[in-house]
């Protein structure tokens, strides 16, 4: 991850000032998370679908040769669960985030501004 940085009063003030000027996000500095809220930069839609309940079954281990190297693999199957001859159904939640074409450039500059602020506070924003 990265080294733990001390969160002092000036860092919190810089963070709060940025949120006041830009809005739409809060920061969890202890866990190093950015929390984006629905409705400001994008819209989140939740849909509940009823689908057959399944379980995961692995097949037999198979060996094959690809580009001169030996590999091992297994078949993976999703089998529907039945009780008394009837398929059991379950509710599954699906989430979609909608971004608007007209707001894309503004969204990119928003994230670049957030990156500058986090880097200024001493947090790394890229993976090594």
C-alpha cells in the first residue's frame, strides 16, 4: 500500500477547503478511500432482478499444451439449484453508474484537481 501518513490539523483544513470548493466527495484518510456520492458527478441506478440460484462446480483437471508449454485447467460450470424439482430463485442487485457526455471534460478536470490535492498532502495516487 504505502506508508501511513499522519493526519494533522492543516491537512484536514486543506481537505475540507477542497471539499467546500469542489463538493461531491468525502475522504476517509485512515482507510485511504475516496467516497463519491450519487447525483453530483454521475447517477447510480440500482436494479433488482430475480434469477435462478446457482452453485459453482469444478470439472476434472485437464492438461494441454499451448505454445510449447504445458498448462492445467478445469471446466467451471454454474448449476441451477433445485429443490423438490423446482428451481430456486434469488434476488440479485445490479448497479449502473451513468456519466453524461456533456460533463466528461469537467469530470476529468475534477479528478485531476483531486489528484493534485492528494499529492500535495503526501498521498500517492499511482501504483508502482
